[in-house]
C-alpha cells in the first residue's frame, strides 16, 4: 500500500534494469549460438576423420571399391565397370518413356 505512493521513484531504475537485462540476454544468446556453431564445426571435422578411418579400414579389408584383382576379367553378362566416380552424362539415365499422342 505504501509502495504504490513512492513507486514513481523506482520506475526509472526498473526501466534501466530491464534494458540492461535485455542487452545481457541478447549477448548471452549470441554467445550460445557461437558456441553451437563451433561445436557443429568440430563435430563435422570429427565425423569426417571417422569416415576417412572407416574408408581406410574398408579398403584394407576389401581393396579399392570397384577394382578387380590384377588379371581378373569382369563376369560375363556384367557391364564393364566405369573408371572414375561420375555417371555417364544424360538425364534421366534411362531416358524418358515414349509419350502417346491423343
């Protein structure tokens, strides 16, 4: 009851305090976002290294992917394996089905 009569004295202090807390909150949120971005970058680097390690283990176990042992010919009826990582040019690979004219 008594506080409502002197409340006008505290209004500027509350306003300044609220502004200060708003700025502090924005600063904290920005810092948290930067930490999240850094951790995502580190996680990506870690996953890349893990993938390289798994690829090396796979190649040690099975040899380079798609490579035949020296002197071995492809199985009859199997298409020859392409050298390189890109598919043949053309879209779509099988072509469009013929369209019927009405």
